[in-house]
C-alpha cells in the first residue's frame, strides 16, 4: 500500500520560511513524478509545484515562482518544498501527490493517483 506523509507545516510570520517534506512508502511500480498542491478554506485545490522523477524538470505556479523550490531525494523517497518569503496568501493546507507515467497535466489535481493527508501552513502578518 502506497502512503504519502507530509510534514513541516506550521505557523510562520510573513517573510519567513518553511520547509515541507513528503515521505513516500510502499511500492510504486514505475518512476513517478511528484506534485505539491494547496487548498485554502472555501477555495479549490491549486497547483504549487511539480518535479520529474529525475529531478531535472521542475514546474511552479506563477504565484510561487522565485520563492518556492521543489526537490527530491529518490534513495530516501522524499520530496521537499522549500518556501521562502512567505505571504499571508500562502496560508493553506499543503498536499503532496504522486503519479506514474508521462509528466502530462502535472498541474491538474485529478491526474494524480496518490495523495498525502496534508499539512497546515499558516502565515501571519
């Protein structure tokens, strides 16, 4: 059974930093790419960042470009999201997700098969 577990969320002041981590356990039968999404109250889940299996291809939402960095460590089965210069509008529950196959539609939540339970990030002014 595949499990994704996020950690590293919390409360931070605007301008501060947090580092989220996603640990993958269980067997995924093929190379998989990873995505981070977030969902604020009363809003739809939105794409934040994605990274290919090799780690060579990374994609970001415009709203986080230049502030967030996605990375992965395949031997450790972890994917991290370094978040710098956080803003109040970054407050949300953050989810990691995994998908095998070609890296199409990486920004579409429904395209991912495996999801974590989420971790809360709250940015105060």
